[in-house]
């Protein structure tokens, strides 16, 4: 009687194959950061190792973990330039750099080890997160020309918004200008990449040598082109108790819901500690973005959509969820009994790692 996150291996493989078929001239790297988008870092990488051309992670701890996984034989790209040089010596992953200082560190490692150290260069084109800045770019190219113990494997950047064609065009132009400058200096670039899955699907000109697929791989993308991608996971939660509560009774903490009639309620062992109703924090936004978020919040308030589903039909949540349980309205479903399972539709990122993952 415990919740289970069930991952369909066939759907996951099919998603990757659909992406590869749609972009046949580009290498496809599977993004498995964030514990494989909540589905399991090692399990997802192992499942996709044969088909993916490589893997991308966001943290050095993830890169190290994959490097230690003997079932993962494809290249592992660490997409943040935050790493311990000692780990570059010890583990088999490819670091990202964004500065001359980091290049010099890798040069020292290469000289000490007597081998060339591979790396990717991140270029800042508009996201303003990581990447060598335009002001420092020429000096960076000169340093790369002089390097003897490092090997440039790729140059890449990151789109700010895949839903904005003008922004895509501007960033792509800036990125390609950087590529031209590097190649004009006589430095070969095995892999040029800027597109994630969504950009690669909708904007063929962004695919270049390599596409990093994350949301699209897990069926979470919203693109103009429909490839038939599906979400591979289902979160199943059993009903552990059912009771009838007369009209006029308050339910839950702070009496957050009042029954309007005799209500058949069910209890499920899944609460906010497991990730129920957890969402990203509303951070400071531009006025236009803030208005958009406030409008969404108002719609959700007056027309709440429950994430709980039974046989394709939404089941209302009643009142505030508890830490490890939640109450659902079963009044319209007399056929549902204790032990039956509902599904909860939510981002796999927020599902507690304590929930068992089953791969079938």
C-alpha cells in the first residue's frame, strides 16, 4: 500500500529514437541531470547507453556518479564549469570551461599526467549563467591557440527562450560568429551545439553537430512539431481509507474544506513531503511576466485542476494536503474501494526520492 513511480522503458527508448530520427545529422546527448529528471540517474543512463551518443549532467557529483557506473560507456559532459581539478584527473568525464584560468588548470593537469585533457568551451550568448563573455572571448581564443596539453572537443551555448524566434535567431547568430572566430584561428571544433530538444525539433538550423535532449526526451516539451513523444512515467498511489462525512463538516488542518453534502472521501498516502502540490517559487519577474503568472494563479484558484486522476477522470483534492497523506473526493465514484489506485500527474522533479521507482 505504498506509492510507486512506474517508468515505461519502451516509451523512453521510443522517445529517444523519435528524436534521433527527426535529427539524423546531429549527435543526440541525453540530459540526465536532476537525478535523471527525477526518474533515476543511473537507471535512465543505463537504459539509454546503447542508443544515446552521450550524456549531459549539471553537477560534478552527477558526472562522477556516471563515471563510476560501468554500464555507462558513452561520453559524459559536465555542463557547468564548476569542478575540482583533482576529479578531472580521477574520473572519466569531460569538463566545461569558461575562462583562461580554467584552461591553464587543465593544461597543468595534462602536462602532469602526460596526456591531453578534453574539454568543452561554454560561450555566453544571452542566458547570462555560464560562459566566456564577449569581452574576454578574443583573449580566450589566443590562449586556446597556445594550448599544448588540452583538446577542445566542443563549443556550446544555451538558448534563453526556445519559444521566442527572434531571441533564437539573435543568439544563434552570436554563437556562430564565435565559432567562426575560433575556426579562423585554426582551432578545430569536433562538436558545435546550442540546441536543446525543443529548439532542435522546431528550428532545424540550430541543430548543428549535437543536440542536448532533456524535456523532450521525457515527453515534457511543447513544440509546434508533434513527434509523438510521451511521458514514460506514471505515479500510482493506493487508497488506504474511505469514509463518509456528513454535510457541514470541516476537513483537515485549519478546517480548510467544508463539506456541502454527504461526501465520500478517500485517504491516499502521498502528501507535501512527497512533492504533492509543490511548485517552483515565484521569483522577481518583469512586469509582463508577473502579470502572466498572476493570471495563471487566479485561474488555478477559481478553476482548480486536481493532479489526482482515476481512469482518465480528475478526482478533486479536498482541503490542504498533509505531510504524508491527502484527502480526495470519491463521492462520484462509488466503484472505487480501498486498495484501488489513483494516479497523480505532477513533475517527476518534485516526486520524493523516497518513492520507489519501478522500471518495466
